[in-house]
C-alpha cells in the first residue's frame, strides 16, 4: 500500500528518534516515526514475567546536559523519572514504572507506527522512498535514521565518503539474564552493582530500584568479552555460567529466568559530532547514541542535534 508523501519520517523510535521527532514537530513539521519493535523505546526496554518486573536494556540515566535535564525535571515527581542513587556527586535516574516509561511518555502526541521494519531506503529525485518488510511503501521529503549505525548502513545507499566515515562505528554485544528469585536478593542497597569483571558487567535488583512486582527480579548483564564469546552458545549453557557467576549476590533460589541478546548494546567508540547530516539530495541525517554518547542522554541529545541540523537547512 502506498502512503502520501510525509514531511519527515524518522526511522527508529528509541530516545534519539523520539527527541528528533519532538523537536521537528514543535517546529511545525508533520513527523511520522517507524519502528520495528512492538512498542517505542528501543534499548530502554522493560518487561514483566512470573510476577517480577525487569529493565533489561538501559538500567539508569544521567542528566548532565541542561537540555536533557529540563526534560527529566519535567517528569520528576511522577513515576516516569526519579533519582535512584548518586555516584561521584552525580545522580543516576530511573523510571519506577520501568525504563520504557520515559520513551512512552516522550512519544505522547507523536505519530508512531510500531511493528514496521524498514527493509530498504532509496532516493527518488527529491524524495526518499521507504520499503518495509511488511510490504508497505512510504515517501518523505526529509529522513532521519536512528537505528544503530551498521543497521543504517544496510538500509541506505551512501557515498563512499559517508560509508568510510561511518563504517568504523562498532558496538559491544550484551547478553542479559532476567532472573526471578524466590526471596530477596543479596545485592546491597541501592540495588545496583557494577562488577565490570568478566563474565559480569552489572547486576540490578529491580524491586529495590522501585519497579513493582510480587517477586524480586534481578537483571544480570554480561560483560562484552563473555557476550562475544558466548553469542552463539545455547542459552541454557550461557545462563548457567552467568547465574553461577552472579550466585554470591542472588541470595535466594532462581525460580525462572529469561535470556535476551543485544547485538548493538552500546557503541565502542562514538563519532565526534552529535549527528551525521548528508547534503546533496533530499535531507538525510543519522542520529543515535553512536553520535551523542553511549548512553540514554547521549541518544536524546543526538536526536535534538539531528532535528536542529535539518531545521537549519
Ligand atoms: C543492556 C544495555 C544496558 C545499558 N545501560 C545503560 C545505562 O545504564 N545508562 C545509559 O544511559 N545507557 C545505557 N544503555 C545505552 C542506552 O540504552 C542507549 O544508548 C540508548 O537507549 C540508545 O538510544 P537510540 O535511540 O540511539 O537507539 P535505540 O534505542 O536502539 O533505538 C533504535 C530503534 O530503531 C529501531 N530499528 C532498528 N532497525 C529498524 C528497522 N529496520 N526498521 C524500523 N525500526 C528499526 C529499533 O527497534 C529501536 O527502537 C544500555 C544499553 C543496553 C543494551
């Protein structure tokens, strides 16, 4: 089915895509976000199972930059954003409703189509034509791409210069185990431990963090070396290794667990500009945490920068 020509399409409704879309919509553009996920938020992911509630992507966020700080301040006092703990004089925030609550809130008032996987993007004179795996076609005058960079490179026909600039951006992988416990965990307050010693990266007790749930849910994130080595290992085996490594902090028997693999967890290195705009055709700009910094706040700021780059054209 062909759709009418859009002012602007944003591919990816994670924090960077939502920030770009909000900025562009505030400036008067009609914006449509497309995301392959069942809901917005990308790596700000939360889920319930077996009576426990988990954040299994981003665990917390910082608000160093005044622009992002203003957004976070706007949600303080609600369950969308609350201080979790301080480290080195800086506050780490979380969402007591689950980290996905922040992108859900930022998506209010935006046009978002979820469950739409972009398969290819091609230039057609002054327009971008987007083809989806579901067989739909979209056209737009302006395009913002906020998928992880290797996924963007697979979608776009770019110049050799742009490919050279962007193809060096790599991401760590991350294997996550979501463990439901029969009782309390042994993770000390405030419920977050950065282990940073393979095979473990971090441990988080979601109930101590403030997420609801009758049962304690602990999120175990593996380190990058373990995640790479065990990417193809059967999940039962990988989970056994990670649960054994985490055992000193679990404190209660594991009754159930789930396994999730993040192929693009956090960028290994970031590009030295907040977005990557491409001239010489219909406007196209790439954004995401690979440009703004490998964190929630970086993704947000990159989305804003991408929108501003477009608005200055
Ligand atoms: C395990 C883990 C732990 C983390 N911990 C922290 C932390 O504690 N603090 C912190 O600040 N940051 C953390 N991060 C990083 C943080 O989550 C990211 O930096 C941020 O969420 C990235 O936002 P983004 O918009 O750039 O990308 P994403 O959130 O990845 O959004 C990209 C979107 O593009 C969509 N997409 C991809 N391909 C297509 C396609 N073909 N068609 C349509 N849609 C598509 C995806 O579905 C996704 O929603 C963590 C990340 C992970 C994975």
